[in-house]
């Protein structure tokens, strides 16, 4: 399957997820960062989003609820 064929087959969300997967895999395989470093940054982002959601809604968001 060519890249163009794959793009045509995938939904917008699937194209985004495939892009993130491909970029992350390349960066790890090339030694730009490690899986552990990726996981740390992922957790930091989720925590930041939880704080934003808590401030916006004043109640528990799905992200905030998941941590309890």
C-alpha cells in the first residue's frame, strides 16, 4: 500500500493517530528520546490538561475522574 492510498483509506482521526505513531516511533528508534522520556512527557501533558479542565468546569472532567 502506498502512502497516498493509506491517507485515502484513513479517517481524519486515524491519519492523526498514524502520524503521531510514526513520528514517535522514528524519534525513539533514532535515539532522540527514550520510551521512558516519552511516557514522562505524556503524563505531564495529561496532568496539565486535568488542571485546565478543573479550572474551566469547576467539576471533575473525564481526565480528572480517571486519576481518582
